C-alpha cells in the first residue's frame, strides 16, 4: 500500500525520549526511558516480567497514553500526529486482542480496512499472508477454535497486512512449537534483509542473539544497558550472563547443565 | 491530541460498520426477533385486546395511538444495547486495540459505531411497522419527520450507550442506566397514555421528561396527534446529540476506558 508520508531514510525509525508512564494506581511502569532505533535495525528489547517492555510498546503504538516524554516514528510525533504515525507502525501484541468469534480471514481483512486499503489490495494481501503463515485450512475458522500456535500466526498475518515500516513484535514466539519458531525466524530475517525495521521483545535469549543487531535491556522501567549485540555476546558467559548482570541477578546462580 | 489532518478514512469507517454488522448477525434472535416478538405482544395485548375497549384518543384508535410509543421504546432499547455492547465487548475482548493502533480518527470510530446503531434501529422499526400492518395500522403522516425521529433518537441513545460502555467495568454496570433511568422515564413519557390522563402533579413531570418529546414527535409524525410543540422535541434531540457527541469525542481523545 503506498504511504502518503514518505520519511527521510536518515530519520530514526523510532526515537523515544524521556518517556514516563505512571498508571492510575500510582505504579511507575516506565521512568525516563530513552532509546533510538535506526532504520533497518533488528532491535531486541529485553527485560524481566513487569520491567516495562509492554508498557513501552503500548505507549509507542497508542494503546497506552504516555504520562510525559516524546515518541517519534520516522520523525512523526506518535501523540500529536498519531494518525500519520500509525500508518508507519504495526504491532503483534503479547496478548491476543481480537474478536475471538470472528474468522481468520475477517480478522486479517478488517485490519487492512482500518488502514484504508482497498478491497482489491486487501484481497491480494490477505491471500498471500494466509498462505505465507500456513493458515489456508483455517482461513474460515473462528479464532477461538484455533490452537495457541495458530493464533500466534494469525497475529503475525494481521500485523503484516499493511506492510508496516516499523514492525513491533511483543513476544511473537511465545507458546509456539520449534518448527514455527524456526520458520518465523527465517521470515523475520528475510523482512529485515529487505529493509524492514523490527523491534522485538522476547524471553528467549537464543532468539534475540540469533536475530537482533542491537540490544536494549530494561529493568524497573529504566534502560539499564544498550548497545550492539557484539558487546553483549562477547562478554564472559555470553548474552545470558550479560542480561542477568544488567538486571541485577547473579549469573553464577544459574546452574550449568550436568 | 488531535491527529486530525482533514481527510476521512472512508474505508476504515466502512470496515468498522462491516465488523459490527458481522457481529450483529451472530445474534439475530437477540437483536431483531426478541424486540419484534415483544412489540407483537404489546400491540396485541395493549393495542388490540385492551385497546379495543378504550375510546378513541384524539380521533384515533388506541392501537394507532400506542404504536409510536411501542416503536420508540424499541428504538431506544436497540440503540442503547447496540452501542454499549459494541464498546464494552471490544474493551472486554481487547479488540478495541485494533482500532487504537490504526490510523482512524476518533470521529471515524464514533461514526462507525453510530452507523450500525442507526441501522439496527431502522431494521427494528421496519419489523414493528410490518407487525402493526398485520393489525391494520399503517399510517405515517410525514415520512421525513418519522425518519428524523428514528435516526435522531437512535443517535442520542447510541451516544449515551457509548458513554456507559466506556464507563462500565462489569455486566451489572452495563444495565444500570437502562434499569434506573431509560425504562422508567420511557414508560412514563406517554407510551400508553396522554399527558391529560395523568394526575395534575405528574403533568409537570411529564413535560420535563425528554422521552415525552421523543414519543410525542414520533406520534405526530405517524398520526398527527401532538400534546406539545414538536420543535421543543426537535431541539432536545439535536441539542442532546451535539452535547453527547462532544462528550464522547472528548472521552475518546483522552482515552477514557480505552487506553491504559
């Protein structure tokens, strides 16, 4: 789908500056968080449960309202010019946020409709994505009838409908089998090679190590470490040890396999 | 935040309508058959059986008099239930997030919800008119005014339903406005009786009840019988539509009930 807004290729894909999110309960989920994602980067966003990963993503995509700070997607303010910003971004969320009684084709097609894609554009794209994610036998099944792995595939097909320039994947391989995980890795690597910027959160360090070029670690709502992957994996103990150190855990407490 | 650039995402708006139509068609018995059966019973018992023993009102058979009230009750219910369920279930199942992450303006989201509210109210009304026709009541004095009342009242209660759908955090809260406000006020708004039939102190209350003006307006559009200046009703309907739309737009823009 042609985008009316064509960003400068040198503009950052994502620029988050001093983001703070305080929930009504008073919980500070994200505090003074700043990060930059270069166009074409495969960016890994790591952190323990409750660290603020999903809240950060929700603020970037419009599901949560930032308390303060700025967010720009390819130079477009995600709060002030949210409609333009949304055209550039796609989110595959951690939790399934679909009408569970709708069928797979409709779920993917409706998302294309929200993005203003014509019927012909949607038809071509939906058919391609349903095939790409091996959903052909399930195309007319209701979402609630699908297995966890199939549901995850639908989420990925849905997010790809408008071919977003910045793809945000919040634990996209949680609960999927090894085969699908490998297929998905190959697909994401293909997309990234073709120039798509990908922002990935995952609890699978192997996944992050394999896919990402840049890694950022969040803990307690703040970025605690950020840099190229090489800086993490070349440390003694590799990425896992670096991650545990950054989040305040002791790598030595992890027992080695017998 | 505004984010409004002046262009309308017509495909996005149409998609909300398609989605909600698909959702509505999953429950045709609840959405259409239930109000039609209810209206049939009202028309048969109150209009035909009881009404057959009641003298004419303003030169009209009781069945003709009571039909606009029955229609209005169902328009109000259909509109309110449609928008509350649309909003509440989209929040409950979290698929409201699909529209939040999309390039849709708040006005488009609200217009999409209201469009299907009006469609449901019109279909419900047409079914009730068909049932009334079986009992020999087919009179509509002004088609334009008749359509105005169906559309404007469905928009008012559609908007009210959106507010409740955004506010409610459980099924109990969803029904509160209907139980304590909508049903009592609509029943005492002149569905079954004229204002003149009420005791003296209740006449003043009736004239302060917006439902009275809606029912009176529809009744005037159908049989030409009126107990108040219809322009008061038109002003109330349009005024409420504007105020409620502005309120809903504001709630959407601050993310009330939608964004965390």
